[in-house]
C-alpha cells in the first residue's frame, strides 16, 4: 500500500512537472508571437509599411488617446480604427511630426531615434497586455490570440513630451 501511494505521488509530481514545462514552452512561444505582433506594429509604422501594420492588428482594432477639446477644455477620447491607422501608415508612417489626419510635411524619424521598447506585462490563455515605447509616444496594447495568431485589439496611447514639441 505504501509503495502504491509513493508511486502515485511520484507520478503526480512528474505529471505536474510535464504540465508546467509544457505551459512554460507555450508561454515562451506566445511571448515570442506577441513580441512579433508588437514589432510589426512599431516597425511597420516607422517603415510606412501598411501591410506589416495591418498584419499586427485585429479587424476590430480601437486605438484611443485622451485629448483636450480646445473649445470646452474638457477631456475626451479620440479614436482610430484599423483602416485609419493602416491608411495613416501608408501615407506617411514614421513621421515625427505626424498629425492624425494629414502628413503634408512629413519628417521621418531618423533610424537612430526609432525607439521600439516592448514590455509584455501579462499573458493569460488567449489574452495579453503589453507596452510599446516609440520615439514620441507610449502605447499600451491589449492583444488576443485569434485563430492561433496574436493580434492587437486595443491601443491606449499618450504623447511623450519631447524637445521639439515644447
């Protein structure tokens, strides 16, 4: 009886170890895929590569920033869809002086200034959260694993104070 109990405990321990190793392997694979989606997003922007940007985004993307209404002084959420972000990328991604709606005088972000720091905060099942730091702004991402592929679903972003904006 004692040997059966000991054998069960050992077997349970090995099963748990195998499960933990499998979960760690899956998390490593998910982390790599999440990082790739974030890189497609940030590098797609800098390179004005609309196809790469599109690949990183879910069709239902919602990208938002808190802005202040010039007339009322009240904060509001300004929103951008996947289509608008991909179009902006195509028309002049990588501009340091990019406005939301037009880029007539685009100044490309120099390679040496192209910051693309990625931090993954959490991965749980098919959901993840991450942060991407660009040269001029910081984006907080929600990602989802849809049909086996990680894509960005939500972005909340904020401009960074920079010397040329002051």
